[in-house]
C-alpha cells in the first residue's frame, strides 16, 4: 500500500501506478478525499479498501 497525495506532483502517483503494474497481486487505487494521514485519521477507510481488495482476490482465486 502506498500512502500519498495525488496533488504532490505526478512523479509519486506515476511511480505508484508503475509499481502496481509490476506486482502480480497489486492494484492501484485512490482513496477519494484522503491524504497520507488516512491511516491515522480515517483507518476505517483503509480497512474497507483492504477488505474489498482481499475479497476481490479471493473471488479471482476461486474462479
């Protein structure tokens, strides 16, 4: 998981997208309205994103 701001310039976002493309079990997502403090200030948002990702991965493995 990469935590960053999309308004910090394109380099970090492009790097995160590229890394997600290289990893076999990765997906690039933006948590709308969130910044790098999301883990401390809105951990339930991160939890929900992880659960959704894990659920998707489980369904794909079962298919």
